[in-house]
């Protein structure tokens, strides 16, 4: 890989790649992010390569291995370009049929996606209900790019935004453009990215406050926060795996705009595929002259290092993250001073998350005026959510700001995966709140979610149905936050523990109405007195469920019953008259608590029953009830 010495050389390379005759050849695109590989994508890749080689189709069919395409429920999947034919849940035999169909210019209709509601076949990706209401500004790039091939990124317009800003050579113009776009940080509180950049740009180069040799010599730092710790959230991971160069390009542009000289990718070590692709992408960018000293022959220099996070949830908070980068315990510190004034090693630092950085090339290439056309006032652009839980269509969805929860859950998500009605969604991860189904007309943006008692967070969205106990949900997330608290401030360390203890009392039938009032008071104290966002948002699961589902708490306390049949101490399994005596439950019970002859009604021995629910899960006749 020969180093490019000027912008002119880069444009010449990009022109040659874009005009390559190979682009006209039909291409089989295999989604091979973490979700795809877990579902069997690597097997499809091997079959596709074997079929193409054995049938001598190398010059007639291209194969592209990419990151996640979003519809994780349908993995392993294949997309065929240029017709954009989509084949879901393929087996190895199916893959061979797809190669034959592509070679003949045909469509294997028996392998197409069938809409479960209408019964119609969706021949292209765009015909599928899951994709129809999405605006895929960031995720669509995953389909076009092999993440370990920089030339693939360049031929699709990659690094054009960088050359644009280098040619303009006007850092203030970049900052003004990002400010005009209204881009808000996609990692949590939604602070305006352009305003943060402006504050960093106005800082004088930081003098070395920490005299240790590890502190480096740079004046300012930029950080990409890839420490995505929310259970069920994997938006940043998928962008890191599928299109790492878009984030690198965004950070280089940010460095030119703010005067930063050093960058850091902070990625949790549980993301091995993302780290692998990042290491390759950073090396390729340096070798090509897009990163490092004198980028593309200019006097602008900037480099990025990779730091692996150990998986502490609190390190998603920016001041704790900075301490972790410095090799210290990940604990937050009081602010002010803010990171843009005193950050890593005491130097001015700006931190944005993966999705925020990936939006920067989009804004520069298309302009702030185009960017603000998507979304709503004060909430422009798109947002990626991980839609998980009790929805039919789970996966990553990228939607315009302002779309309603109902559109995401019922139109894109396909509604409930079972007969049970959808009850609520939780947004914002463990620190988010639960929003009831009656409020699903709520438009999704930073401000509306805050008013509803939740947060946007990094973009997790968990769908819950009637079989979900809201007391148990609050208890689960409070337990997670209790364990993840760094313990630095007393109200977070002990407050989250005490909240969990009260919730545990309620879920086991020991709670009182007085404890319920104490729980609410304690949650408000924790929210108002803790130092960082972990503690300040930790009460959200408690306060939101108390606000919208107080009747469930009272049912647990007053009647010692769990309406959803989840809290084991408050439920009893029994067998009703629907029982046919098929004995499936007898065979499934791990404690031999169910007795009864074949073709006769069975009974449950309550002394032996451990309330595992195995009997209910296998019963085909709705004969097992919870009381």
C-alpha cells in the first residue's frame, strides 16, 4: 500500500476505484457482524467461495463480506446487488442455490422473505416492512463496505469529507457546519457536538499538568467512546465492526477543526471483532497517509491510539473513562473543570461516542442544511436503536428523530412476538425508564423522553409484554446498577443497594406501603445528590415504574400477588381442566412435582414445586395456570 502524498493523488485513486468495471458485476453481500457470525454467516461465506471457485464464476460474481445489516432476527442473511434481493435465514444448501441464481440472473423466490401479516414475498430489502420506515444514513454504509478493505471505503466516497475540509483549510467553517447541523451527542445526554467542539477549539494547547512520561506531548485530545455497556445494546459495536473508517474519518475532521493532535478509541475488550477491524483500519489509514504526520502532504498531523476498556459500566461516564485511559481506576470526578478544559493528563479533551463521530462525514459531505431536513427542531438527523425483547422483528433500526414509539415497535418491530399484548418499552439502558403502551404515540427525541421519565441513552430499546413484571424489571436494573457503581459517592453506593433491598422485599411479599413511599423518597435523593450520570439516572427504572405501574407494586404489597406471574414467592402453579394427560409436563419437571396417569388430569405437589415454569412452557393446551 503506497502512501499518498497529496490530495490530488487521493482524488486520482478514488476516481480509479469508482470507475472500476468490477462495480458492474453482480455482488453477493454477506452480513458477517457478530450477530451474523453467531447465526452461521461464516459457513455461508465458505460455501459461497467454494461455489464461485468450483463453477469458475470468479469474473462473473463478486463476494463482499460486511458488517451487520440490521435485521438480526433474519440472520444469516444475504443481499444481492445491484437488484438488492434479500434472502433471510439461509442454510448452507440455500447459499449454493443463491450462487446459482445470481449466475443465471434469476431470483430464488422460494428463499425470499415472506411477510407474516400479508403473505406477500419481499423481493428486495426495501420491500420488507422492517426497513420501510427507516432512514438508514449510517447503517446503510455497512452494506457497501468490507470493513477490512480501505479501498472499498474510498470507492464509496470514503475520506471525501476529509479532503473537502483540507482543501477549504478553515477549521471555523467545520465547527460552524457541525453547530448548524444541530447534531447532538448520540451517547447519552445529547449535548450539542458543535458547541463542544467550539469550546475545545477555543482552548489554548494544554500544558503538561501530569509530568509522567505516559502523558504524551500532544496539546488536545479527541476520544471516541466505544464503551457501550447497556444490556441489549449493540449499536456502536455494529458500526465499529462494519464501518470503522467512517469513525476514523470523523475524528480526523474533528481534530482539524479543534486543533487536537492525539486521538483515542476507547472500546470495551468484550468487542473482539470490533477491535480487530479497528486495528486493521487504523493501520491501513496510516499506511495510506490518511492518519499520522503530514496527512495527504499537508502540515496537519493527527494520530489515534486504541485503548481496551475492562468492561466497567461506569467508564461510559466521560470523566471515569478519561481516568481509565490514564491507567487509573475508572471513577468519575467532580465537574467543573469540564473535560474540554482539563481532560486526559490535564489537557483539553472532547469525547463523543461512535455514532456521533460516524455522522460527521455525512454532515460535511452533504451539508448542515440537508442534515437538518431529517428529524425535528432541536433533534436533527437519525438515531440508531437496538430493538430487542418481545417484538417479532428484533435488530438495529435507524430512524429519524421524532418518530413515535408505536411506529418503531409495531410497524418496524412487527408488534408482539406472542399472543400477549405489549405492555411497555424501556429506553436508555439500565439508567432509562419504562414507558407504558398508552404513551406509544410519544415522539422519540431527547426532550420528550426526559419529560416522560426516561432517557435516550445510547439507544437501547427493550420491548416488554404482559408477561413482564415491572417490579421485577426495576429490581433487575437496580441490581445491575448497584453492582456497577464505582462506590466513590455514598448516596450511589448505598442508595442503589437500599433501593434494591426494598424492591426485593416487595417482590417476595415482604414489602409494605410505607416501604413504597420510602423507595420513592430514596430514589429522588439518589437522583439529586450523586456525582455522576450513573447515580443521577440510576433511579429512573424505579421512578418510571412507580409513576406508570404503581398498581403492580400495590398488588405485590397488598394482595401478595404478581400479576405477570414472575415473582416466584408470590405465585402458585396449578393444572386446570384443559389438561389432556399428555404427560409432557411430567417429563419436563426437574423436581418430579407433577403426578398423574396418562390421559388423566395431572396435579402439582406444591411442596416440591420450585416454580421454574418448565411445565407451562411445554404445555400445548393452556392447562398450566399461575395464581
